[in-house]
């Protein structure tokens, strides 16, 4: 009697185990050349996603992420399948994950809700504060890859008339993150925000939003080190790439920028804050029809430094203000805090080189170095610059205020405040 009831319990338990194993979606296997199982692919479709662009697939994504992030397999892959469009609400994708190497393979479209009321925002002091569409946090060794014809669509058009703070993709407190082959469009605000992270590699990224869309920066980098952005095409309504405070070893190369506000370092030192930006290398960038080219902007009254910066192999096509250092930066929304004359402190700008910079300027002032009286710009070097006017028969000129440094090779327009070698 006792034995048979034990047996009965064991059979029930076995049935339950078999059942629970079967109901758990199993990942598809991927084998390498030698037939070893190298990756496990967790498809959104195994977690109930529909992918018709109308059904909310957020829950399926969360469950797939939990499985991937919790997987002890060597290289788990979250797979967003092709031929479909997944409507998703803001997703908080948290690490650290159990596996040393996690991939999100995006082969289908991902789209945010077009109705702002579905973004779960707080309304504070006249502005909406919203979670990002995709937030990846506390990740180490994350690969996010896209594929041909596939978009991540932030559906910003209903937001652009409102004041809002939300980002399409945030990488925060992470390291060794690789973003590849992504096509991100129409973010409500910034498109990619790299915050408090290191060893971030972004390549072959296309970012697009209308020229008229406000604050839609392409990539913003802040509190981060060792960030590499290359081989990308960015055209939005704000900076293509902006480099904010506490950044070092930033390498930007082979970028096409426009429309937009160009590539900028800053604004730094707002509200008397201390900036620390160094070792920024920007090379092989083409600017087309942007309002600025390469710009460093700092607020009056700031502290700290922006130094060891190199802009090289830059090409401008019809750029309004190609080269700018502006230590009297003032955002029109904060006019009150910029009325003081140039007294007190400023973010120190030094060792900035412009090397092989060519192309056309839409305004007469092709080079503007407007530095602080109390903390002048030093070691500003121009080497082989030729920026004539877009308009036939017009000449370009430069503007210099409190700048020290040197000029080498051919430099058009002439920068009289620099020492000619
Ligand atoms: C991760 O796996 C552990 C044990 O395998 C389990 O207890 C836990 O619930 C899982 N977490 C998630 C988020 O699935
Ligand atoms: C991690 O995954 C990426 C892409 O999914 C792959 O290229 C890389 O080799 C993997 N690294 C390791 C150590 O498995
Ligand atoms: C760049 O990414 C696109 C998808 O967005 C892809 O079709 C293309 O092959 C990629 N190019 C390279 C050189 O990897
Ligand atoms: C910047 O990165 C490019 C490739 O992404 C590389 O060729 C170049 O050497 C790097 N430059 C610096 C200064 O690290
Ligand atoms: C000036 O900046 C460059 C990087 O652009 C760096 O290699 C060089 O060491 C810096 N010079 C000094 C004196 O710090």
C-alpha cells in the first residue's frame, strides 16, 4: 500500500516534469563548421510574439530576454525574426546576464507606439520624462546586430511638437557593447545615448530623422571612455554626434553627417559645472548641408577642460559654420544664465588640432574661434585647411578672440591670431 502510493507519487512527478519541460520553448540550435553547438537562438515567436505591427509584443520580448539573459549556454541569441514588424513598448533590458556573451539579432522591424500616451511618461515642469524605447543596462559583452532593410522606428512624429525627454536606444553602465548594421529612425528625441560605459563599438549605423525634428541627436556620449563610432550615416534635426561631459578616448571615423547640427563637443560647463573631456579623435567625416561642422561649445562660468582633440580629414559641403570653438555658448532656452560678461571661469580648451579640412562654407565666417578672456584657448593648431565660400566670387574669413596656437601649410581663410610656421 505504502510502496504503491510512493510509486504513484513518483509517476505523477515524472509526468509533471516531462510536461513542464515540453511547455518551455526550446531554443533552436546553431552548429559551427565542426558540428559543435555554439549558439542557442531564442526566437521571439517562441514566446508568443505575433509580429503583425499591431499586436503588442512587449511581453514576449521580456520573456525571451529573461531566458536569454538567464541562459548558461555560451552564446545565447535573442532573435527578432525577419518578415515581421514587432510593436513594442519601452523595454528595460537589464544585465548582468549569466552567459559571458549575449547577442540580440534583429532581422525584423521593431516599432515604438505612435501614441505618446503609450510611452509611460511622467509629466514634470512642462516636459515629458519617458523611459527609453530600448534600455540596455549593466551588460558586458553584448552584440546588437541588425540587417538589411530592417528598421528600429521610434515613431517620433507625434512627439516633435511636445517637449519630451526620451531616447530610442540607451546603453548604460555597460562595457564591450557592439552595435552593428542598425538602422534607427524617427526617434522622439535622441537616437542612441551611450552613458557611463566603456569599450563601446558602433559601426555601420544609419540614423535618420527629419531636419526639422527637434533634439533628435544621432549619438550622444557621456560619462564614457573608449567609444568607437565608425562607418555610419547620420542625418537628423540636431547633432549627428555629440560628446558630453566626462568622456575620454572617443574615436569617430568614416561618418557621413547631414542634415543636422554637425559633430559637437559640448555643451560643457553649464551652470558652473566641471567638464573633463580629452582624447577625442574625429576623422574622415563628410558634412553635407549641416548648420555646423566641427564644434566645441562651452558655457561661461564652467570649469574643467576639453583637451587633446583632433579633427582630421574633414570634408564640408555647403556647411553654414564649418569650424567653431564657442566659449560663450548660450542655449536660447536658458538665456537668463548667459547674460553676464566674460568674467570668472570657463572650461579650458587646449591642444585642438584641425588637420586636412576642406570644403565649402555657406557663411563668410568659415572659422570661428571665440574664446574666453579669462581662460583663453591654447595650442590650437590648424594644418592644411581650405574652406572657400559656397557662393561664387565671395571670400571666407575667420574670427579670433583670445586664441593662441599655430598655423601650418595652406590655410584658407587666413587665421591671423595664430602664429604662422
Ligand atoms: C533564471 O534561472 C533560475 C534557475 O535556473 C531561476 O530560478 C530563475 O527564475 C530564472 N530567472 C528568470 C528571470 O527567468
Ligand atoms: C560573442 O558573440 C559574437 C556575435 O554573436 C561573436 O562574434 C563572438 O565571437 C562571440 N564571442 C565569444 C567569446 O564567444
Ligand atoms: C550595413 O548594414 C546593413 C543593414 O543595416 C547591411 O545590409 C549591410 O550589408 C551592412 N554593411 C556592411 C559593410 O556590413
Ligand atoms: C580610430 O578608429 C579607426 C577605426 O575605427 C582606426 O583606424 C584609428 O586608428 C583609430 N584612431 C585612434 C586615434 O585611435
Ligand atoms: C595633444 O593631443 C594629441 C591628440 O590629439 C595627443 O596625441 C598629444 O599627446 C597631445 N599633446 C599634449 C602636449 O598633451
